[in-house]
C-alpha cells in the first residue's frame, strides 16, 4: 500500500491535462460561433437589406452644384447591394415597397424641397455601355419625390424587381449626393438613415481667345464631368438635364460654378460659338479652397449633316461622334433632331472620322471628313434578340453563357460570302 499511492498520484497528474484538453475541444466544437451567410433559394432573399441605418455624406454631381466621384467597377462586373434597415410603410405613399430617409445639412438641420430621384443602376447590365452611348436618356429616373418640411422623403415602386438602384439627391444650394447599389424587397420599405448634403466648393475662371489673354470669349459654356460614363449619363438623364454641371461665361469671359463637389478628380471643358472645344483633364477639387480653371480657346469650325435609314427616313436621337486623327484632341458628340439633322460644334482643322450609332441600327461611319463639310450618313436596320434565362422554378439567372448560331432551312443555298 505504501508503494501504490505514489503511482496513482503520478497517473492522476498525467490524466488531468489530457482530460482538460478533451473538455476544451468539446466546448469549442459545441459553442455557437459566427455563422457564414449562404445564398437563399428564394429570389426575393438575394441581397436582402437587413443591416443597420447608414449615413452618407459622399458628394454627387449637379448642374447648379454637385459632382460625382469617378466610378469603380468590380472585377466581376457585379455590385453587391447595400444593407438597409427595414421600416414600416410611410403614410404618404401608396406603394408597397420603397426607400425612405432624412436629408440634413452639415449642421444636421433638415432640408426641405430636395429632389429625390430613383434610377436603375447600370450594374444591372454589365453590357449597358453601348446602349448608354446610343441613348442619352436611357438611365432616366423611374420614380421621384421631394423632401418634406422636416427633411424626410419616401420614394416607392409599384412593382419590386430583382434590380439594383441608385438614389440622387439634388439641391440648388448643395452638392448632389448619389447613393448606389440599393435593392428593394417586395412589400418592404427600407430606411436609408440620415443623408447629409454638403455645400460644396466653387469652380471659377476665365475663358479667353488663344494667344490673346486679354480678349474674352463671350457665350462660352463650361461643363464639369466626373469621367464616369454611367454617372454622367444618369445625371444628364434627370428631368430638364438639371443634373448637368454647367456654367455660362459673361461678357468678360468670366464664369463661376457653385456647389461643385468638395473633393475628387473631374474633367472640365469649355466651348463657344466659333471656337474649338478645350478639355482640362484630371482637375483636382479640394474642400478647403475654390478651384480656378482658365481656358484659352482656339478658332473652331462646325460640321453639319443628316442621318437617315436606307429608305430615306430620318433617324431621331442618333449619336454622332467626331473623332479627330490627332490623339490629343477631344472627341466631339452631337445628337440628331427629329428631322435627322445634326450639328457638331467646336471642331478643329484636320481630318475626322464621323461615326453614328442609334438604337435599332447598325453603326456607320465615314473617314477623312473635314470640318465645314456636309455629311450624309445612312444607317441600316439591325435585328436584336432579347433573352431572359430562368431556372425551372422561375428564379432569374444573372450569370449564364449564351451561344448564337446561324440557321438555314433544309435545301437552303447560302450566299457565297457566308
């Protein structure tokens, strides 16, 4: 018995650490940890908005004030929806789903009368770029409202679709705010939280004749763009093009544009009758000081023309591009009117390629065109195929591969060039 006690003591000391490790392993396995979210089979649950209220002070872009930061595109061409808090339906809306929020200034005071626009996001269709190029009002708002006296707003839709939306807040006294990647769920209202509008900064300068610094250029138009194709297109598509950031020079050639974005990189251009367009790239805006951008415009020329179908009918709203052969010169853009006529202003001397694109027609172009010529463009109809892919249960497929092959009936003799 004297020798048994030490042996049992040693054995107990050896078993205790092993037992402790076993207990720790069982506890770690059974303890509920952080769960990883998995996609739902219900299409309405995809990207559900169920987070906490968010506050945004990112400036957007606007004609009388505001700008947009350059866009970034995800590597996979898709954007994730922003999480928003679910809320009850407002009394002022009859729609079953939508977005609501509170608009305040930098001192958190409510701002009434702010225009709120709901726009379908370009991220819904990664191949939307050619369509935006052809249709200048493709990204027009699908719903709009104004903030009430207490700064609140509610903008809704009658039908909820599996789409991503953008919201624009426009004020005559503030830089525009743009909130992106928002999704609506059926029969659900979402709270965007407090949205802050900033006063923005001022862009000013003078437009003079090239080589004559003291000679002003009257009637000059100065335009600020973010450089993002979809952002600029959406701003121009707002009612009355009020989203465009534009200033007009006075008789002394001076211009001033208030409530521009308070930070970021923008592109500023100037054009005037009888003068060529000049573009200033990569203009940096800072919150602590106004930006001064001066222009010297050289003489310019005008190109006129007409765009019609192969049967002679006028094509309305065709996009006309004048591409100079010199790489350092800007591309000029115009649109045809209801008679198919167009006018490209601000061209410089030298050969240009004139290209026309329009919805439902194949692209056409003419090379080595000089400013001052009369250009006649003919566009042939172009067939289109619209495909919507769904699973057997009816769920919408966003990523799939589509093959298109030409088919000839039996005993059909194909042309020699095919």
